C-alpha cells in the first residue's frame, strides 16, 4: 500500500450546523484485499483513492456500524419496501460512469439537505465513484426501462461495504433507499460475506439513524465491535455509549531519519 498523507483542516459539519468536522485523511494506492478489510474494520471509509474517518475534537457521534448477513432478519418495513419495488430490475456489475447517472445524483442530492455540500461537479463525481475502484461493484436500478437509482459498493472475500446510493423514486410508495440496502445485504448473504459495513451511524441525526433498523447489528466503540441492536429490536447499549473517539492514526509512516 502506498500512502499519501493529507494535512487535514476543519470544515463545516454536514450533519450539525453548529459544529466543525475534522477527518483523518489519506490518498491510498495499491491496496491489497487484506489491507482494505483492515481499514474497514477500523472505521475507515473511502471515495475512490481518498480514504477518511472522523477525528473531531469535541464531537464523537459518528459511529461505524455493520451487520452479519447470515444473521440479518428484514423488518416489516423492509419487507414492504421489497414488495413495493418488486418491479424494479437490478443490474449488478463493474461501476460505469454515464452522464445520466450524474444527473440522477444531482436530483437525489436536492431532496436531502445534509448532502448539499457533497460532490458538485462531474469530474469529482467520476473521481469519487468511477475511477480507480479495484474492489467496487455497482447496482443499477431500472423501472419500466428507465434508470431510477444506482448504488456503489466494495466487495472482498470477507466484506461488503455500502459506499453510496442515489435515486429518484418513480412513485411515493417506492422506498428505493431501503430496497437497495436490503437487496445488497441479500446479495452479500448469497456470496457468503462475513461482514456488511453500512458506514457511519449517528443516533441524533435522521439522515443516518435509519441504519440501525437493519439488524442485528454491531457498532465500533472503544476501538472494538460490540452488539448494538438485536433481532428483536432491543438496544444492548445505552445512548451514552454510542460514541467513538478516534485519537490514533490508522496508517503509520516510517521515520525517515531513525536514530542511530
């Protein structure tokens, strides 16, 4: 793995308007599958070769969340989403950029205030999702022959990581977001995947709180993965424990001038 360290700066948080965010950031090239799985297991996310995880000074509410596909039991609402979207055709393959997807992405962003600061231009969109993606695959969703959504993910021998989903539902009853994640979990189960990573969970933010409804699940706190919500919907951790403080660099650098 070849690492390029980024001198991180604080910026406006996309989830809390009264807070500043700080990331631990790298540009990482030539990552092996084992290295990639290690990064995921320690809370790292990525867009293309840009890898990051939170390192905010006064807020620790972003908590990595994952589940084990073999244990997953869809809820009533998730089963309803599958039924309401049963006419959606799914194509799974290597990520492929089209201008139609970029336009769909922009339309998706307009519906969610927390996404307004995300990628804006077509070149960054391609760089984030469609270039230098050795472990990525793409789910394309079609309804009546029209592209209505796409989901980017990473797939390795042991892991599936949901990266980003964008969509515009053709009908109000079609919850494409829930449908997409549920179908991805089912796909991971068919592949015998051990861990399904859903990114970051924030209990106090509706944009990310929904992830805990996919259960049973685990969260990354105190530098280890622990059960959070079981199959019955019981919370196994108090709210006060839903915090992850990142205070150590995950990617190490060798000292260029070792002491003699």
